[in-house]
C-alpha cells in the first residue's frame, strides 16, 4: 500500500525526519514549509494524507485544517496534526477544526506508521465511493453528498467491562448520542450486528478478555464491517494501539478521558459514517437507475438485453425450458390522446403493478419500451407460459384503471405473444422476434388475447 503524503512544518529538520521515515515505507512525500503552500499544493495536486504542524508563521495548523475541511475539493483528505502541544484543549480544538488525529512530538515511529496506514486505507475506501458516486452527481441524482448529514443525536454502542466507567462515559456522550452500554463482549457483537449503531466504543479494561478480539469480530462480520470503532486505551499502551489500528479500529483515545475530546472524536466518526453511508446509497441508486425503468420500477431494456442471454445459456446448459412473453397495452395511444400523457403514465404504472402481481418469483419482468413489456420465464414450458400470460391478461381486464383526481375509469386490455426457447438453444434476438410476431398476430386477430408462436 502506498500513498502521497504532504508534510507541513516550518522547521526543516522536522520535515526531513518525517520525510525519511515515510520514504523508508515507500510513501510518496511532498513537503511545505507554511500553511499557504500547503493549501496551494492540496488545491492543485492529489494528496492522500497531511501531517500538519500547528505552530507555524502566517496561518497556524488549526486555520489550515479549517480551510481544508471547508473546501469540498479537499474536505475528504485526512489530517493528522503533529505538534508539541499535548493539552486536551489543544486536541479538542484540532478535532473541532476537522483533524482526524494527533501525534505528539517526538513522534513515536510505531504510532506514526500505524496511524498513517490506517487513515490511508480509510481514504482509499472513501475515494472509491466518491468516484462511483460521481456518476450520480453527474446525472443530478444527488447534490452535496458531504452536506446535510444531520445534527440529530447519534446511536452509540459502548462495550465496557466496568459499570462505573460505563456511567461516566454515557453521561459525557449524552449531549450528542443515545448510548447503549454492554459488559459482555460476545453479546455486544450480536447487538451491533442486529442494530443500526453509528459508532462502537470499546474500553480496553476487561480483566479476562482481549478487547482486540471484539474489534476483529466486528470487522469480520458483513453487517458491522464498516462500523466505526473507537478504542479507549491506557497511556503508553502503544502495542495495543498499533495492533488495533492494523485490525481496522478507526480511532483511539487515552485514559484519563477528557469528555470534550471524547465528544469531538465521537462526532467525527459519526459524521464520517453518515457521509460514507450516503455515498454507498448513492452508488446503489446509480446502479438501480442504470437498470430500472424510472416510471414503472420494473427492469428496463438495458437490463433485459444484458440478462436474457445469460438466462438462455443457463437453460441450455441445464437442458431446461425457458419461455418469453411480450405484452402490449391495447389502444394505448388513444389514452394519451384523449386524457393526456399524465393519465397515460398512470396507466403504465398500474399496468406494471398488475404485471408484478401475475408473475412468479423466478420470472423477470421488464418494460421493453413505450407500452410494451417483456416477461422472461425460466423453467417454463409453452403450456405453462400460456397459463401465466392468460392470468395476466385476465388481471388487466378485470378492473378498470382509475385516474386519480378524476372520475375517469378506463377499461384497459392487453395483447400477449409468447415463444419458447428452441430445444437446441436459441439467441435472444430470435426468441424475442418470435414472441413479437405472436404479439402482432394477437393484435391482428382482435386484441385482448394470448397467441403462442408456432413451434
């Protein structure tokens, strides 16, 4: 794993020291001697992580961090403040400015490399989500994915072996979150998997249990893989912290706990999770949009074109039957011409709803275009397909289609053509063509009927 890291410090010796350590781990290193240069570099160059000194001439590290986090182009870059300041108030101020962590000079090599690698992994995941979500923004599906994350209280699971510390931590977090406290680590794993927590806080104070085992289990489960974990550790327990970060623990805080720092770190993790959740939701929506018809909610022709050959090949390889039905709403143009396209859209949506009620779970229903719909029926003989098609025809005809806000109730019928896959295999185009010819015959012979293609 490699990445481009920007080191910002006005003391050349500090820059050279950090640069040498990072280059030894094969990171690409950029340097800046003041905040203005750092902002300029981030604006014009891809940076994966920033090691930022606080005490600098011009603008200090706090202001640099605030400007980075206020700029949508740089807000996602992790910032680690490297400083001689070690007061809790300084850490809280930095966290409120948007810093992801602190390293105190002189920098511990193990904590430096573990923190750098952990944050780089996190940024790579976020970058992948942002890249995929860019498609959604390009089509105006989502705007401002990093904004509007909500200030409502978070939902935190606290796993702590001592009741007294549970109470203190829960009281500290009360202004920002609902806290569920548990003492049993194994029960906590199940609780985390079954609930919608936004952060798990693990207090490493168990007498007969390794807290990293809990962290490992949370990272191994699908439901909790991306759930932020904040570890509470003793001062000087560097080995535990390094192993925790390698396991995927998101952040840590040292005892004795400063309540303001705990709140700031917890809020950072909750907001990051909400942002990444929105990014993932945007990715899912983009995929759905690519294969779903926006009006009816059925799969679209693109999905059919890509999926039908797969279903045919699978049926051929297994020696199983497969049938296709193309259905068309009778005299649909008359609906649009008489009542308008809004009424036509109502009819299409209701027709799609009736299609869903008629097909079976294994069947594939798609809007083919206009008022035409296609059903692909795996493991279905021509006789069985005729029964499904007839059921759909009857469902369409049985009840009028009502137009909301009006007294209009339309009598709608449908014509259907079915075709079965040839025993030796078939092509999607040939199969659809035979079904389309059967549909044409249903139209020509009077509509509101099912016609099967000749074998």
